C-alpha cells in the first residue's frame, strides 16, 4: 500500500489523536520536507485540528521520504501512531 493510501486510510485517527503538531512540523521543516510557506500555513491555523488537517494535506503531496520523516517524528510523542502507519503500510523505516 502506498503512503498516500496509508495517510488517507488513517486520516481520521490522526486528526483525533494528534494533539500538538509543533514538534512534528519542526522536524519536517528542519529536514527540508516543508517549505517556509507550508510551515507558516500550518502554524497559521486557528486550532489544532485544522493544523493537523493542513499537515496531512501537505504530507499527501510529499514523497515517501517525507512520509517516513513524519513517521519518525511521531516516535517522540505518538509512538503508537507511528507503529500503526508502519503496520498499515508495511513500512519498515518509520523507526
């Protein structure tokens, strides 16, 4: 299953469970998977749910390396979500 399908399939659980995107967005931006504009667009959202939704929308347009960086960033506070995405997409590099 492609990472696009994994994101789409798990969108609802990601929206419900990610309570703070600050660290995730910082990791993606620092590793140059997010542009300055994308970084600002995410952080400009008024509530966390919208920030997470915007992040997922942007992730769906990145390459697989960006997705794997996202999975890795989840390890800090949302390890179980990283494991869910890894298992669902049969990825071995989310760690």
